[in-house]
C-alpha cells in the first residue's frame, strides 16, 4: 500500500473477477460468458461506429435507450444504460445507501454487492440462505432496509417466483429493492412487469450473459423516472460517457437480433439440463439451474481440488473458498463439444 492510499479504503476487499487467460487454449467455463459469438450484424455495427472514434459518444445513449425502452415496453426516461450492469449497481448503491439506508442481501450471492457497500461505507447485513442455498423470501419482507437480490441468484442458479419477488418489493415501500436479472433470460420471470405498480423497484440487466457481449460492457437499469434521474445524477458526477459508441451501436444491433439470441439461449439451456443429468447419473451434485451455469459438487472433493483437477485437463471453472460453498465449483455452460469434454473429465475423476 502506498503512503497515498486513503485510510478510508484500508478495509476494502476488491471484487475478484474470474481469470481471463492469455495465450493458452483452455476450455473456458469460468466467467459465464457465451460460447457463441454475437451475430455478424452486431460486429458490423460496432465496426462502422469505430470510424467515428475521434468524436465523443452520445452521453445519453439516446438511440440505444429508445430502442431498448421500446423493446421492453417502458418509457425511455425509465432506462439508464451503463458500462456493464456493475456500473448501474454501483450508481444504485452510491445513490441510495447510507447510515440510515443500509443494505441487506443473501449471504451467498454476487460478491460484488458487499464490495459496493464497503466502497461507499454503507452498513450492510447478510441474510443466510437455506442449506440448499435457496433464498427464503420472507426473510426480506418488511425488512426496512434497501434490498438487493440476484434473480436467478448466483452462484446457486436458483430462482424466486415472481410472486415472492413482488412480496419483497411490496412490503418495503420506503426502501429501494434492486432485482439483479443478469440471468433472467435463462430462467425465471422478470420483475419488469411490477414497475407500473411500485416506485421502489430497480431492475438491472446485462448484455454480458444472454446477449453475448461481455467484452463490450453493456448493462442497464429500469425503474421509476425519479429514480433514474437520481442515478443519472451519479452517472454525470462520475463518468458521463460511460457507454462508448461501438458498444452502443452493438447494443442496438443486438436488440434487433432477438431470434438469434433466443435460439442460442435455448440451446444453452438444453445443454445445461442434459449436462446436469449426466453429472447426477455419475453421483455428483448438480442441482437444476435457471442460469447459464451449473453449481457442481463432487462428494469427497473440495471445490479447490476439483477446480485444480479440471485445470490439469485444460478446463477452467470458478470456485470460492467461502463458507457454505467451498465444496462447489461453478461451471459455465459451453458448447456441446465443450460440455462433452467436461463430462469426460468428470468421468475420469470417478
Ligand atoms: C455477471 C453478473 C453481473 C455483471 O455483469 P456485467 O458484465 O457487469 O454486466 C451482475 N450481476 C450478476 C449476478 C452477474 O452474474
């Protein structure tokens, strides 16, 4: 630590992204990316925009915002486009959390939530999930704190029904409830339909997982017009040009390629379910997932050991040395060929 590092950050534990190896050919199942490239039209759109790189991009991302608002049937003023969904989450924590508005979230969820709270000095509480890692929605009803829930949740892959999400939103009218829908296209019902009824709901989404644009960094939030205005205040106080012009163009093109993504997402879900069944047939733990990953356990092997064994066979997966999940590995669903290789590697462990 340099002598310049502010004491206020001394206790900060940064989020640790999954490994992005350079130069080695791994089967990469560690960061929940799509194994499929985006369609040609998306790449073309980004390339065309690149000719204008000497000019600043539109700070409002107007065209993209309108296109997306129309797609989801909301007003453009209810949408804020961001640099990945981590960016909108950051604005939401920064804009709403403080001593009198602490945050609460499940103990096993996206670990970045805790980092945001630490970064912005927001008090927070972690509510334990059940033994099967499912969220008990009643734990969050009427809790009187800002709530953030990933639905489907990560890394469990489990989903809350819309009725339970609504109860959490309905019973916390004076607190913000963020529903992080990074994986909603792979399973579950979106909370977007609740927006006309509740002004305390923020739904966040990303183009990284089901729109195959992880490297472009595009996400967004949808909420009440007042809330979106507040989040814009934070955006314009940190990084007004947060969505670059190539990414914005790619985003518009992606929205127009719905059929391509639906078909591929469907394929990923089929491969996911088949892979889970094959793992269970071998005696491994692989609960049904509503996402593009499986949360796998080999009885008698720690997650670290499983991850290391797979790595020796050229397969990267994600694992955390954290209480309650240290025996699991999160395995992104890849192509059929990649999952065949993964299943074969798992067979060899028997
Ligand atoms: C991947 C992920 C995000 C962030 O994705 P971005 O690439 O920043 O859009 C947010 N929440 C959850 C639960 C995720 O898994």
